[in-house]
């Protein structure tokens, strides 16, 4: 895994933010968080997306992005675990 610190990765992050900022996507647009034991041992989580959420994550976590994989459908960001709160924090208690 190549850690952030290179000019090329910063350029790629800027390009991803510009490409996906404000993009709602179609009915199939989604973001997928991958938090598994093997990646946990390696010290990262990954998220795949094809809409504005991936731009927001890239902007928010840019100093902790260690790898980026792009294809015609979307982008995978590999992010240091220290920037990840945990999947349980995506949910809140409701009063209903």
C-alpha cells in the first residue's frame, strides 16, 4: 500500500472531488463501505462510490487516503482506519 504524500495522489483526489461533487447519480448510484477483518489487520477501510458522497469523503479524509482505484463506474478510496469512526456510528436511535 502506498501512503499519501505524493503529488500524484493529491492530484487524483482533486480530480475525484471535481468529478463527483454535486452528482446525485441515477437510481443505481450508491456508496459501499467495506470494513472487514483482513483490512482491519492491514490498517485501512475502503469505500466505493459513484456519486457526491465519494467527493465528500475524499475531501474530508484526503490526508488519510492511502490508495485510489478508479474505473468507469466509480471510485474506491482506501482510508487509514484512524479516520474511521466505525460502521455502528452510521445509525442513530430513533424515538418512534
